[in-house]
C-alpha cells in the first residue's frame, strides 16, 4: 500500500511544505506549522480537481472573434456600495468585506440584505448573533422585509440544506471565521476550515448563480484573517477603513473582477445605521477661522474629487521625529529635504507631524503643495486663508508640476465655495474661482 505524502501548513498564513519547520519561511511565525490530516489533504485535492474542471481546455479563439458578454448587475439599494462594486452586484459573484470590529460591516450588510429582499428572496446567515439580536438591529435600521430570512447556524451542511429548501437569490455570511464543515476536523476559523468553506461557497455561487456577501475578520496587521487563497478565490475584496469611534467610514476596493479598484464609498454612521454620505466632500475639512499649520487640497479618490485638510505641526526638538497619518512618510522626508535645500528652512532640528483629516489616505503626489504650505505655515506660525486651496506635485528640483483631473478638482473646490486656487497652471475651462499659477516652490512663500 502506497504511503500518503505528508503535507504541513502554517496556521498563520496558509504556507504549505513537505516537512515540519520551526519558523514559517513565508510569514515568519514560530511554531505555527502543523501537519494536515488525511481528510484535510483530501479536501485540498477536491479543490484542485474542481478548479481544473471549472476551466476545461478549450480551443483557442482569435480575440477579434470573441463576443463580449454583458454583466447582469443588481443595485444593492446603496449608492456608495454600488459605486465601489462597479455599478451594482453581479449575479453569481462572491464578495468579501473585511474591517475592524465595530466598524459597521454587519450593520451595512443587514441593510443591504433588506434592500435586496425587495426584489428576490435573501438569506442572512449569522454565526455570531442570535435571531432576536439581529431583529432588534433590523427594527432600528428599518430593515424588515417579508423576503428576508434569518438563519443562526455555524454548520455549513445545515446552511446548504436551508439553501436547497428555498430558491434564494442572495446570501450574506456573517462571518466566515465562525463557520465549520464536517469534512474537516479542524476548529472553526482555522486555515483549513476557511479554505474549505470558501471553496464550497464559490462552487455554490457559480453553479446556482447566487450572489454572496462574506464578512471576514481581520488580523492585528489589518489583513483579512485566514489563508491568502481566500482573497484569490473570491471575485471582489472590500475593506472598511476608519476609526470606529468616529462617524465617517470609507469602503475601499482592493480586488474587483467586474470593475476598477480606484473607487471608494463614503458612509456616515447614524442612529439608523450606516448611510451614504450625501455631501461627502464637505466631511473632511472645517470652515472655522484660519489656523497656523492647516492647508486645504483636493485629492482624487477614484472618479470623485474630495476636499481634504492637511494639518502640520512643526516644533523644535533635540531628537527630531517625523510622523504621518494618511500621508506617505518617505514622501514627507523628500519634501522636508527639498524645503531645507531650496528655502533654507532648518527643519533638521524640528519635529514634523502631518495629519490628513477624516481618515483619508492620500496615495497621489498632487497634494504635495498643500503639505508644503501647511509645514511652512506651522513653522512660521502664520495662518493660511481658509478660502484658498493648494494643488500641485513637487519635483526634486523644486518645480511645481502639472497634475491630472485639475478641472474636476477645481470644480469641486468651487462647489464648496473656495475663492482662490494655487496650482501649476490654469485649467482648460474657466473655473468659478480665481486661479494663481505657481511654477516654483519659492512662490508658496507669497501666500504666507
């Protein structure tokens, strides 16, 4: 009788190898590699077989003869979520939503499930709360629909039985780490269980054309708990960002097979749950009096221009520190070196702290000019006008370079009643505010 080949797997990241190791070479965790049982190995083989059968070999076709199939999308009833999904929920798609505890994942999806139940039967499965707890939240959210069904169950077999009893069109799993399959002997939430259950849900979504939302817990590093293959198997991966103690939440796409990942959804927590922020751009800056160390800029989040406030604090220190929230630290180091070289500001003896308000993360260089303005304003203790907006990218020789979507940014700034804009060039269309051209970093001093 042939000997079964041993397979070892890391419980932290899902890395597999043929022998036991004290330290995982993939994630660096110690004592995390365990040997898989025969049932777990068999489950891996079934997943591999299904992946091969799901994509059978086909005859190569010239790309000019390939017909484009239109995706059937259903609105979730939430404009912000539809935006991040690429225009709505695709039939038979598997959507994974992760985020910190208390950020609002269950609240959002219960309301979405209620919206979807207006069109077709929807099943909400919870492994963390009782039916009465969910009912209390539904009453608060106004999410009571006749075609919305609740199931408090953690056994995958029982969930599949319920799905067979009625023709559901939509399914919500809250959360995948609480479910377990009888095929695997491991505990719920383990690497093997999460992988097996995701595989079964993926097969269910594709075979029965059911759209499925999955809620996933995250690790202390901020990534979704479980094997990395979990994110590879699903069609869409979304992350909730923001402080659970604040009202604003940002839903960002990290993977989307049916749309782009540059769009973000902005939500506001209220007594009635998470709601789409109607006037999103005005949520990230204040209209108070002029304060030293504060500058306003416009950043693009997908197709949307957001007006955000950049705050800077510069103070003398024997051991200078640089710290950023929502802004790239390496980019800040470059800007500080440029200010020392071009403007001769002795920032090498000062602490510099940068904060982007509202929890927005700036990933583009178009906000460099606002960061410079905020730093100089704090260093010289001179407030900037609250009616001015700074937009521009800095080069290493001190030039202020052009940016993309300048017209959209200025249009949003005019909508928010800003009067002046400092940017590299005048836009192609005449904006509703006064534009001042700035080609060199030294020209920023004229606004101090």
